[in-house]
C-alpha cells in the first residue's frame, strides 16, 4: 500500500512539474514584421534626379548628361526646370499642353550628345496622376522624332512625382541600354518607385 501511495505521489509531482514547465514556456512571437515601406520624402524634383544620378552602380558608366534650363542649367547631370517654363516642359520633355499646368516642380536630365539616346523628366504632379501618366505616354509614343528614334519609354512614380525616361534600350546595341541603367539607378535610390509604363517606341 505504501508503495502505491508513494508511486501516486511521484506521479502527481511529475505531472505538476510538467504543467509548470508548460505554463512558464512563452509562446513564439508570431507577429509578422512590419513590411510597410517608409513614406518617401523628396524635397524637390532636382533632388530626386540627383539622388538617382548618384546611385548608378558604376559612376564611370553614367552617360554624359546635362539638364535644367535657363539660370538653373547644369552641364553635368540633372538640372532644375522652373514650373513656369512651359516651353521646356512641353517641347523638350513632351508634357502635353493640357497637363503642363499640373506640373508644380520639374527637373530634367538629357544625354549631352543626343537627347533621343536618353531624356529624363521628373514632375511633381498636382492633378490626377493616372491622367498625367496616360497623357504623357500618349505624347511620347505619338511624337515625330528627329535625329534617330529612342527605343523605349518608362514612366515610374515615386511618391507624388512622375519620372519619365525614354532613350536607347539595347535594341540596336545590346551594350547601350541607357533606359535600363537609369531605371536601375532610380529603384536603387528609391526602392518604393513603381513602374507604371514600360513600352517600346516605334
């Protein structure tokens, strides 16, 4: 009888210890990590293009570019374009006249030898972003080109900025893909950048 009572006591103690062990064990944290991208803070269109220009993997492979207009003209890299400079916005960067008023801030970067090899425009859009992108896409694809055709158009969004890039994309020369190089630099500088348009020209 004593043996049975002793065995029952041992069994009870073992069960209580097991219960305590389970009680003390903390469950694994299954809360998913926050993957929401941080809000994009961009001071102006020129900063956006300068950050992109400085994000080329190999600076020696950056194309020889210039940008801006008037007093803000830069002969190395991007330059600012005044929002009131509708001639540059419309005729150099191909923004349709009915959308030019929706550009609150602008910067440009163009290949110094041939703008059709690479033209980039960054626009802070105050109106409907989707309508702006559609109108800009239609204007670029319907443009009458001189001095050689660009091969590809890409339009991306970064926050409330639209970034348009057209130029050589390795069709004639696989080693000369200026559009892809720019888009890679853009997404390196701004990982939240989203490509809205990517179409061949011509």
